C-alpha cells in the first residue's frame, strides 16, 4: 500500500502554488514573440491577482449564495489537488491507489460549481458558455481516464506518484510509441480543459465565441482573483501530468521545472500557429484524442 | 427476527385500520413506527454478521413461510425502511391538498403494504412466498401510481407499468419452476448444482425477469412513465428502493447458481454500459423534471450493473481484489442511490407542490423562494454526479478502482476494464451536464413564468426528510472507511473470499479519501474567511447582471433547458433521434416563430411499439371469432367440454 | 529494425483513422498517399536481413505509384471537377471516427481469435492489415463522392497488401508486378470515368446517379 506521508512535500506544493501563474506569463511571452510584439511582463498574472484582491465586489440581484460560493469552491478544489501531485523526486503529499480518480473528481467538482455559478446570473451568454463547457468536458473525461489507464498498465502502479517515479526511472522496453500517443492524448485534454486554442481562444472579445471566459463574466474583485488563480493552478496540475507521462517529472526538480517551461512554450506555439476550431468540430477533436489513447491501450495489450 | 415480524404486523395492521376507519394519521404513524422497528431488525445482522431465520409451514403446496435475514438481506432492508419512514413523513405535507377530494386512508394502506411486501421479498427464502410478495409489491405500487386516477396520463402509466411488471414476473415464474424441478423443492437453499448450460439459461431468465423490475435497457420503458405519474413520495420509494429489488433478486439467483463462467460478467458489464450511457442521454433530453429523474435512475442502475458485472468477472476469473471492489462498489452505489435519488424526488415533489408545474422550461429562480429545498436539491445533484466529498463519489471510486485493477490485468479482462473506465467517465460527465441543467434552470436565474413567481417554501414535514437524507449522503461520503469496515459481512454471501476486501487495500484508499475531504473542508473555510476579511471594510455593490454591458436583460432571454442540452443532443443524435418541429417567420419582417422538441424513448418506439403492433395485427385476424351470438357461444362451450370429456375418459 | 516497423504500422493506423474522420478531399488524397508510401516501404523492413535488388525495385515502384502517381491523377480529377469537400456523407464525422475505433478494436480481436501465431512485432501486422481493409470498405460504403470511393479502393488494396506481407513471406515477382499494374490501370480508368461523369452530369455524386436506373 502506498499511503504515505513519508517525504513531506510541502516545499513542492508551495513552489507549485507560487509558480503556477508564471506559466501563463511564459505562454503569453511566446505568443508575443511569434507576433513580433514586446508582450506583457512575465509576472503580469501576479500583478492582476494582487490588483483584484484589493478591490471591492458587486453582486447581481439575480444571484444567490451559489454565485458567492462558486469561486471559493473552485479555488479550494484546485489547491487541494496539489496535494495529490508528485513533483520532482518527491511523491505527492497524499498518495494511494486510485488517487488520480480523486484528482479527476476534484476537477469535476470545480467545473460543476463554475457552471452552476454561471447559470445563477440568469444571463444567456453565461448559460451558453456553461452548456459548451458541459459538452466538451463530458467528452474529455473518458480520454483523460483512459490515458491514465494506459500509464497504469505500462507501469503497474495505480497511484500518480508510483506512475511518475516508474516512468522516469524504469521505463519499459519499447514503450516509446505508446508513451508518445498517450502524451499526445493528455496534451489535447490539457488544451480542452484549460481553454486553450484550438478549443477556446483565451484572447477573444466576442462573447458568442467564448467558453471559459464568459462563465466568469459577472465575477469581480477577490472572486475573480480566486477564479483566475484556480484556472492557473489547473493548468499547472494538468501540465505536471503531461510532464510526468514523458518521464521528466520523476527525474528531479530541475527536470520537472524545465519540462513545465517547455510545455508552456509548446502551448504558446500551438496557440500562435493554429486557429481555434469551429465549435462543431471540437467533439471530433476529442474523439480523435480518445482514438489515440485507445490505440495506445491496444498496443500495450499486443506486446507480450 | 421478532423485530421484523413486529414491523410487518404494525405496517399491515395500521394500513388496514387507516383504510377501514378512514383516518390517515393511523397509517402515517404505523408507517413510521413499523419502519423504525424494521431498521432495528436489519441492524443486528449487519453489525454482528449472524443471520436469523424463521420457518413455518404453510398450506400452499410447495410453499413454506421461510424467512431469513442474512447480511445481504439486511443490507437491502436498510434503505427500504429508511426511505420508507422518511417518505411517509414527507407525505403528511405533500398529500395535504388532496385531503379534501378523497379519503387518504386507502393510500396509506397501499403504502404500508408496499413497504411490507418489499421487506418480505428481501427476506423470503421460499419461491412461492417470494413470488407472492413480488406480486403484492407490483399490485400495491400500481394502485399508488394511479393515485391521481382522474388524470389520463396517470392511468396510462399505471397500465403500462402493470403490463411490464407482469411480463417480467412471467420470466420469473419460468425461472423458479425450472429451478424447483431440478432441486425437488422450492426452498432457495436447495437450489443449485446445475450443469453450465442450464445455469446459463437460468441466469438469462433471471436477468430478463429481474431486469424488467430493475430497469435495464431496453426493459426500462415503464420507468419514465410510472415514476413521474406517481405522487412524489411514492416515486422516491419506487426509484430509491423498489427497482433495487430487481438487483436483489438477480444477486440471490447468482448466489444460488454459484460462480458462473466469465460471459455472465461480460453480459452484466455490457448491460451496465448501455443502460448507463443511454439513461443519462435520455435524461438530458427531458424537460419534465420527474421524467428526467426517472431516466437518471436507469443510468444509476447501469452503474450498479457495471460494478456487479466487474465483481462477477473477478469471481469467475479468480481475481479476489476485483471481485471485492466490484461487488462492494456496486452495492454501495445501490445504497447511495437510494439516498440521493429519494432526496431528488422529494425535492422535485416540493417544487411541483409549490410551483404547480413539473416543466423545467417554466420554472426558474426558485432558490430565492425555496432556499432550503434548493440547498437540499443541490446536495442531491452533487451527490448523484459522483462528485467529492459526498457518497456518490465513494461508490464510483470503488468501481473505478476495480476497473483499473482489471485494465492492468492480462488478456481480455483489460478490455472489460477499459470499457468500464470509459463508460463511467462518460456517464459522469454527461450526468454533470444533466444535473447542472436541472438545478440551474429550475432554481437559479429568474422565474420564467407566473407559476415560478408564485412559489413558496414547503412546510417542515416536507423539509425534514430531505434534511435527513442529505445528512445521510454527507455521512456516507465522509465516513466511508468506518461504514465499510464490515464490508466482508455482506460480501460473504456473494462468494467473495474472507480476506479479499482487506487485501484489496480499499480501506487505505478510503482513509486517504476522508483525509482529502477533511482537507477540502478546511481549505473552503479558510478561503471563505480570507475573502470575508478582504471584503471587510470595502463597499459591496448590488446591481443587475452585468453580462458584458447589456442594458436590459429579461427573464425570457435566459438560456433555456433545451438550449443547454443542445450541443450534446445534436452530438448523440443518431442514438437519441430527437424530433424537432420548427416554424420560422416567413418573409423579410420579424414574425412569430415556434420550436418544439420531443425525444421519445427509442426502446419503446423501435422495439416494443412495433412488436405490439405486429401482435395486434396478428390477433386481429381472429376477430371473426367474436361474432356476438349468445347461442353460438354456448354451443362452443358445450362442444369443448364434450371433447375434453371424451379425451380424458377415453 | 522492429522498432521502425512498429512505428510504420502505428502511422498506418493513424492514417486510417484520419481517413475515416476527415472530410476534406485534398486532405484525404494526401493521407492515402502517405499510407501508400508507408505500405510500400514496409517489405524492405520486414526482409531487412535479405534485401535483394528485386525487393528494392518493387518497393520503389510501389512508392512511386501509390505515393506519387495516384495522388497526382486523383488530384487532377479533383481540380477539374472543382469540388473541395464531402457534402453530408451517410455517416457523420464523429460517428465515423467512433466506428473507426470500433473497427480497430474488432480487428485486434479478430486476429487474436484466428490464432495465427506470430512472433514479436509481427503480431501488430495482421490487425493493421484487417483494419486497413475494413477502412477501405467503410469509405466505399459510407461516402457519396466517386472520388472518395476510388480512395477507398486504394486503401483496401493497401490493406490486402499488408495482409499479404504478414501472412506470406515472398510473393512471386510477376504476381507483384501484376497487382501493381492492376491498381494503376484501375485508378487511371476511374480518373477518366470521373472526368467524363462530371462533364456530363455536373456533379460527382454517386448517390444521385441512382436515378440512372430508370
């Protein structure tokens, strides 16, 4: 049994909590380089959060306590999920078989309250965003869990920390193609869940085309700070999963940080070179990612 | 055992008294006291693991009054009496508007008789007694479904329910007769020792017969008709407990037939996947709140079947961890579903009671008028989506963990594990869409009609049961490691080995879960406190919804329920086959437009309706026999009797 | 060399999935070309221990025909017909991809059930062959445009070729040449036919040609 508080990973968690907003800074800087601009400062996200924390709040008369509870719950789920992540050499603060199911559950709870708070405002834009979010995340969930099943099969471990350490230290023979396919599927899930091109454009100004942006439209002040920080934590969490799948996570703190930075640059490149898909084509993308992870699973079945 | 007999007699006596004396308070009191006594009887076998039995002779041929409460029966008695008592309390307030129009004593008789017959189904160990109780359950629930008999749709729902129930019972009669003829007696403990082909056929018969009651796809067609038509406390009891009787029967037959070949588990997994996915898809397409909940019951029965199928696979293939996790997860989800589905149905009943309509598209903004109901419904919605930290997550966690064990195994089992993982993930995502839609459109936003504007909070008698069920959901969610510590006791009769539950490491995982949820609560409180401190001295404004600067939002501009579900419905259109009726304005100027969508059930439209029509066409050929002449009828009778006499005496 | 063969087979599976899920004709022609190229290179890797001049010649011919000549022919037919995209196929795009995944799983199960013992990475070859054949058939059955059906024929041919490499060691030279010639003539004739059909009816829709039966 792998339940363990053997290595207190509080340092890792604090580092992740501090570094998460830096990812969006790197992504924006990459996009600026591609566009030939100077771009925002790397630490812009921190400035935004601190500015928002200093503001007051305005609540709509249509909303209820659900609207006020939403940002708190989103932040709490994302923050708690950090306790399940293995980073660097250290296993997660809390590791047990099936902890990735808990991770998926926490992210799902976060999404549930994001959608419910959006419906609370009685606005058609936010309802639209919630409806699209519900559809796309329903398709992303199976891909996510199937990719983790492939990793579980490859490593024989049923906890994230076990998978991370075994992928880094004892990669199975000839598992290259399978890992590439799985990582690609996880990357597509990351793009879908974190509102990146080609699923959603974080820089769009048209409410009819937004998915994530529009659900936070009526939040302001500290609430918006919580929501933005929770979104950045979610990007960090899914990024760590991709980096672990590549086997970089378990090789040490520097390899992990380097992998995350490279991932952020890659997301920036994808955002700069691809256009956002028509909303009708996004399910195709998710099914395609599902096909990749299923192919990876079939390949692990065929090899002796 | 004495407590159980006491409970049954109180239930039946109070029900009869209520009908005869026309006083509903006797029925209500009897229901509550009887269920309390029943809970006591269920507690002992669960806590100590010892079963108690009673055997009395009965004059019916092959029948005997043989009752036994083992751990598995006690596990099913628990939700029965709990939901029974709470729904009875709820009914006191819910049936108030009907008090003047009809005597309610009769309703209480049927209600108490329903609870008593279900208790008998779960504890009977003789096939005649079992079938008698089964039939009593079907009849009493039929009379409860047609409670509002002046409404046509209630009557039709009742008829379709009765027909479906009896079709299933027909298969059960064949099943028990076959088992009995092989064993020489109709006692459950004598069943068994069959060759594999006979066992396979019997398993299929049980699957169809009990599956009709449980609501497996495509045998579920009666569920979305009967559950909405019944009064809400009866819907809660039916959806929460009665369909589980089908699962109980299937498990009891599985125990009698012994560990079967692997294809049994495969079949259950397939049934589970199909029922789960299709159930939640059809739930997404409904605009009647109770019909939505009925389809959601089909979905959850699918999840239960999935868990039990994985458990059966584990037992057939000799993987104790998989067997333990699968069965434990399936049974726990069964208990959880009883709690949160009853909670949701009681909440839907409160909404219908207060706003006067069940149509989601005409509701909205009820959270301000009915804050308690909204809070309880939200809790039920979070639980049914399988979200932490509530009880739904624990059941699905166990099933998923078992599926991952299976996916890591060698050979074909990995395919079953992968299919289960993909199915549960998809079902979870779709259920989240379905219940954010249900909760959000009904309770949040602005009222969409005058019905919704005039809503009010319901009385204490309707709120207390919901509070109790909600507390139960939270308790199981947080206290799972201690509640499941004795899981061995009710897993034992299913053939799961003594140490398998402990050996699967599930207890450690559940402890980890509880630590996580404690952490979640701590962080939530800290974050809320932090925000309150931040906003301490600052001005908090109020205004209309900003919505990116739109000046005049109205309640008609809110997102509607069918729009919310549209992306998913159009994606799954080949399966759902939603029909649209669209009338657009003609010409260049704005004019009236109309859009209506309906999603008829594909099983009833594609399978049962054509079958019934074909049968009707076939039987219409014999219409000529109905000529109407009395003398010819008498002649036909006389000739038939003569022929029989000659044949038998010759 | 087994790692390279496995990589090529995985790429073939990916091209099949892209063919099934895509609906832009230029893209489909490109995917079919890539698949033909990969299939042509495969015998070189299978028999890497005994490379003969004959083998190299056949591989070069296959690559030239399937990777270059056929796409050019079909691309020219496409340009003349001036159609860009598949219009409302019988089976929608998401359902097609889902069916494609099911066909993939089915072909894996089928090769397991047939019980033909294979060593090492060759275990992958049989399912891929079945899958490619079934993809080709699926394209022929479920699509409207004549051009897509030609592509389906080509893909089916690739699949049969892959099955041949998996099951049979060496095929006689003349048979190989004959098969390639067959394919070439078929595509050539079909290209001409499409050109004439389009000129006559102003469309390439096989579905609409059902009216001809009157």
